[in-house]
């Protein structure tokens, strides 16, 4: 994280110190954080002024585990067809815990991390609500085809949202960018599975969801494992740089 991608920013030296210009503000190069999945930072930014622990691994792990279990079911693993087992995960771990992680990211002045984790925490809470009879959402539809179409619209909205997040990670690292690309493909396949009544698309969404879960775990490991606690330290693999420096 100390290797700031200078092709994207303006740097200069003064009195033996390296400085970086971000917009109209000047920062010491050592005070900046580069794009890295372990902190959910999609670009070069200044370090937070608050002294908190890193909430990104918590949010990524809660997202990964819930996605992994649901995706196994969508992929048809072991003949399991009903996703009721995911409701508890969706409401508490993937939902509530991930929402907390998103709020802590906002406290750390990480806009992207706060938006992504809080939004997907809300996604899992809303997904769980659809499956809980007390909310009366699924039971309000008399026609199962209409219900599938409504859920398809719901998933389509998340497909669009995730694509926007993809655009915000185009200058980050390969694992970070790949996480949101695979997640967007997952949502797209699940959307088609509902709107086109295609079990194959749903199964494809499950397969991409499993890949997405492992990518989320990988990015979580990047923020968790350091040389002080592990022999395996995740290094950022930066995406290729295009165009001139800003």
C-alpha cells in the first residue's frame, strides 16, 4: 500500500520530501493510501484522521459467506433447492453486520467502502425480508410468474448499481475490480434467470456467485494478513494504466 501509482497523480519533491497533488490539495506521499481491496479504497486517497480498526475485512467476509451459501443453492449443489437456510445469514451476518461495517467505513472517511458495504448489507436485509412470511412480500403475489418478474426487476436494479461500482474500481487492483465484475455478472445471470424463466441462467449466476465469494475472501485477506501475523501477505496487483497522468 506504500506504492502510490504516480501515473494517476502529480508528484514533486521539496526539501527532500515527496508531495502529491490531489486536485488543489497537497499531501505528503507517505500520508496517502493507494487503491487496495483490503481497505475498499478504489483510488489514491488521504489517510483517515480517525483511529479505527479496518472494517473492510469484516464487511467483505460477511458478504462472502452469505453469497457463498446462496450461490451453492443457486448452482444446484447437493440437490438443495430451497434457500431458507440463507435467511438467517442474510438478516444478521450479510445484512446487519455488513451494514455496521459500512457505517464504520463512512466514519473512516471511505465513501466507496461505506456505499458498497452499507448498500449490500441493505440488499441482504431486503432479500431476507422477501423470504420471511411475516413481511408478507412473497405471499402478496398470487401468480408465481408475476413474483418471478418482480424479483427479476429487483435483481436488475442491483445489476445496474453494481455496474456503477465497477466503473469506480477501474483504476484499482485486479482482485478488487474482478470482485465487482463477477458480482455484476452474478446479478445479471440471476436477473435473466427470473425474467426469462431460465434455470440455466440461475445456475450460471450461482457459479459466478461462488467465484465472487472467493474474490471477496481474497480481498478480505488483503486487509487482514500482514507480515506481523501471517506468512502469506496479499500484495496489490494494479490494473494497467491508460492515458496521461492527471
